[in-house]
């Protein structure tokens, strides 16, 4: 059995251009315009079991008194794609004849609200996350920061549950997950601890899943000054990592 990669459409999200492109000029006339971008998860089926990369938004994120605070909902509205609630991660898996228990590993690129929202459904999976990212989400929870990108109410659920966490430490730069799938530890940058995946597909070759570490093509082509992140998280960032290579 060869590795097969599925891209799961989990809806659309919007945010101000100034948040999306962090280096916009202060007087940029379009800085408050909303940019729409896709929310995705990735399922890898291979001989050593299924791996899910990212876990989207919680289905109750955008409801009245939902998982996301009112102000967060208005700043970062998430909406379903053309097929409505089918874009919720549990429904996407169901469409494929799968349930959460069929997933061996869940890798969280990071724990922002649009990437870790459904992780609580995966009680039997090994959930892999960067240690610093987990700590950052817990710190945000302790501060009761309800407008943070780490969703307070999501965090509360997975604290209460008996999740099977596996933490990636700073010194673990590359970890072999299966014969064809390698976990890439990019450290701090977009968030406190970013994880990517390098997978090898028979016909396509290597694919790197980077999540929010590379929002746009411009971010891939040009190194971004992330010194403000470096002050917050004093370890190398994804952009610095890419600049050196
Ligand atoms: Fe993010």
C-alpha cells in the first residue's frame, strides 16, 4: 500500500489584511479589508496507519455563545464552504467512511483556533504537538484570555479529557513518523512551536505541509522580518530557518 494524501476542505476564514500580511504600511488604505483564505486539514493514508495533519475549527466555533468569543468571531469569521456543515472535520471523515478512532496520529501544526478546534474528538489517536506550543496554549488559558488565537473553551475541553499527547521537544528537529513521513520541527515563528510534515508520494515525490508557517507565495519567496516574534519566543523561527536554506 502506498501513501495517499487527501486535502480536506474545512471551510473559509477571513481576517484583516494587516493581520494576514504583517508587514503592511501603517497608511496602507486596504489594511482593514478582509482577506478570505481556506481552512484545510490533510489526511495521509499509508501502510503504517492514517495520519491527520491539523484539526480545523470546532463545529460550535461561530455560534451564539459558541467556542469563540463574540469579538473573535467578528475579527476572524469562519464560514462553511459550498457544502455547508459537511466542512466540519468529523463530517469530512464520515464522508470517507472514517471516524476519529481510525486515525493513528494527529499532528497539530500549531494550536490556533482554526487548527486545533476538533482535536478533542481524537481520544484514541496519538496527538503530536510542539511542547512550547502546548505550553503557550495553557498559559493563555491560565490568563483567561478569551480573545487569544488559542481558543479558551477548546483548551478547557482537552484539559478535561484524557488526551494521548506526544510532545516534540526543541532539540528534536526531525522525527520519523513512518517510513515515508517525517515530522519537521520549525520551532517558534507564526506561533510558539510550529510542526510541518515531509511526506513522500509515489507519483508526486516529496511534499512539505507547512500550514501557517507559509501563508502565501510571497512569504515563501521573501524572508519576513520576524524579530518581534523572536523577542516573544527566544528560539529560531521558521522564517529564519528558511532564510538559511
Ligand atoms: Fe495560525
